[in-house]
C-alpha cells in the first residue's frame, strides 16, 4: 500500500488510536510510549492474563500485539518468576554472592518496548506494501534477550577471563556517601587510587575485575579499596578524581530524580531533509517487515549494537562500520570457535566494513554508504560526529531520506552529567535505589540494565523514525539515551516519589527462598505467604510441590545460565549459532 496520511503527520502515530488490556506492568509502559508517539486512546485497560494492544486508523489495517508472561506450559506467571527462570536473578545477584530479584519490573518493561517495536515494524511493513500481521512477544523471551550476552559466555568453549565472585561498587566516603567510580583508562584508575594512597597491590589487583564488570556483572576486587575510600572525605575523593581523569558520582535518590524530571519522552524525533525515498522492494513476509532496508551501524559495546541487532532480526540488512583490523571486542573472552561469545550475541548475522573514520578518504566512503542506506546508527561520544563531518545534517546532504539515529548516555538533557555509561547513569538517576528493596543500601546493578534497555529504546526510536519517514516522505533524526531508559524503568517509582510516597519495594521484595539444593522464587502475590515456610531441608522440586499444595505459585531459580539450554521451561527455545555459541530466540513472532 502507499504510505498513508503523508501530509499532516508530525509524530509517527498521529491520527491513530489504541486500546489495551492486560497486566499493567506491561500495558502501562506500552500505552505511555504509544501516546508519546502520537496515538490516542479512550479505553486504557487493565486486567490479568495476556496484554493485548490494538492500533487503528491512519489508513492502516488494524495492528494487533499480544504480550504474555510466557508459554503456558512453563508455569511462569509474573515478573518475579520470569526474572528467576531466565537468569536475571542469577546475573543481578552475582555481586551479592547469590540470586537476587530486581525490585523493578525489568522484564515487563522490556516486553512492553518489544511489543511497541513489533507494532511499529508492522506498520512500516504495511506502508511499504506488506500485509498486516499480529505480533506476539513474551516476558520470558524478553528476559532471555536481556541475559543473552551472559548466556553466550556461559556456553562458550572456554572460561571467563576474569573471576566470577561477589563484590563491586558502590564505594563509600568517610561521611557515608555512596558513590560510583568510572573510568575506561587503566592509567586514570591507577592515578585515582595513588592519590588516595591505596596499597599498590590492591590497586593493581582491582583493575581487571573493575574493567570486566560490564561483562561479568560482578567485580571481586580487594576489600582494601573500599577501606581506602571510607578513610577519605568526599571533597578529597572528588579532588583525586579530578586530578586523575576518573569520574565519581554520588548515588542519587528517586525523590531527587522525580523533582528534576522534565517529563520528556525517552527518545526524540526531528525532521531532516526532504527528498525522494530510495525505491526498495516491499517485504515479502510479515515476519520480516524491514526486509529490503539497509542499516549502517557504527556502534561499540552494547547499546547501539543491540539496537541494530533487533533491526536485523526484523529483516534489515545490517552493515557494521568497524575500525581497521576489525572490532577489538571480537576477541574478548570467552570465545566460541575463536570469536567472542558475547560479541556474537549482539552481532551475529551482520556484515562488516572496515573504515578509519579519522581519515578523510574513509569518511567519504562512509558518506557513500550512507547515500544509499535507510538508517545510520551510532553511539559515538558526544560531539564526535559533528567533529568528523558525519552529523545528521552532514549525512542528510547526501541522503535527505535518511533516518539518522544517535544512541547516547544523556541526550544532552542534564547539566553537569557525569560520563554516560550504564553504571553512572544508574547512579545519577536513582536506579541504584529502585533496584533494591527497602532495608538495603542503594546500589546500581552490575547487570547492564540500561545498556540493554537503551538498546531496546534505540531500536524503538529507529522504527518510529522509519514510520514517520514513510508517512511524511522526509528523513528523520532520532535520539535515544540511557537516561531515557532509566526513566522508563523507574517510571512507577518516580510517580510514587512525586506523590511523596516511599518509592521502593517492601523489605525482602523478590528475595528468593533457599532450598536444600538451590533456590525458588514465589510469584509476587504469593511471596508473603511463601516466606513463612522453611524450605531449606527440602529439595527444590519438593519445596515447589509443598507450596503448590498450599495454593502458592513459585518456580525454580536458574543459577547456572548454561543450564537454560536444557531447561524444560524453555524447551526448544535456545539454539546454537554457526560458531557454537548459545543463541536466544527472536523476541517476536508475526502471524
């Protein structure tokens, strides 16, 4: 079909309406995003069971999305059980030495964003001449996607390059201030600790686990480093950071974030040049609505590569821009058939072109690639694209119909913001408080919650941009950020904080119960009653039976991610790629 409603649209879902039903943990996030994209509703719904979302209007055929907690046979019926089964509790709890539940609805939030992605992708497919289709996603698949790098590493041919064990930030000052430390430079790390007169052996031993915490979700560095910061006041610690080039950030509270929150959407879309769309064949299958489109990705680490990976799963051809010699993270251990298992989790199936962006001739090559692409996606440092002559306006001159996507840390929304990395954004925005229940000190998760959710937001923003392009005939700049991901994740807690209520979960919230041979996690609604039972002498299966006999729902906690491949709750879901690395299933199905 021709692109519908091409004249008056200023947001991609203007003139469309939606209805929702189902669990509010999923539907409220989806509804918020649909509203911010321009859709309206008269019937926001709630309820139990599957989440249903229907979009109508704008000369499109009705678009339907179904989001469930899991396949019925798995028995997973809510956020706590999905976190337990998919390994989220295991990864988040590594720093603590045992599984811990996140006190935020991480899996449900990811599911909602995936559902909106599926709806947007389906509308893009319709606008390109494809058939309408219902998209289905689920929280268990969303959960597997969020742990995919950790799962890949657990199933690799070799062990981790760094010890897995309890420990890690935040640090504490002499006044009792909790703070996060960040640097990507071993020289700055050493200079910071030398300025605080840390023992040389502790400083040296601490760098490797600190550096690898993004990969391992733990940082078992020497306790002597914690003792060093507790011996110094905050002013001295800030001075050491300023002199060394490291950065420090006091953990913010949810109340502080609520007070400054500007209500901005987690992404922004702005029109670029106007020109004819490059003629592309329409999608041949509703399951691949982006087939025939090309995405150029200049991303590193997690956020941008994950966004591009999702676009590839939807059918786009993804071409990675890598430095001469290739992405160094290809060699990051552990490996499968010589390639980093973690790298494969985000980059399998992509093509690669080596370009030295510091060389003018190679930048010209990149502009030539952009001239025939549909999307250019990057997560370079702020200001770098403009410095290189590769910002949105620069590339719009060679391709006025381009969707130019930037995934950043802060999106320029906060003054004096620290380095825009996952853990610093968690620290600054109150995520460290939100993920822990009452009675526990605030601490950012060492699971890369915001890099992953930021990647999901990045893909969502690109899909919104593609749809807006189809409806207006103009190129679009889209910006997303880790800050936007943090605000989405903590939205319910921020609303409670804004009302003057305690924004955190109750004491012990989503704390698994030990058994003789493992752990179990009750459904949230059953947790208070289940906590009354002492299950430590019972095997896990026996403990689950006892709770079930008393009308309580629970599931076993996955503690070793390599067991997921054979877990009957995910029967047939996890495969292995051509390198032998574990691969999680696509998060959506279209029918």
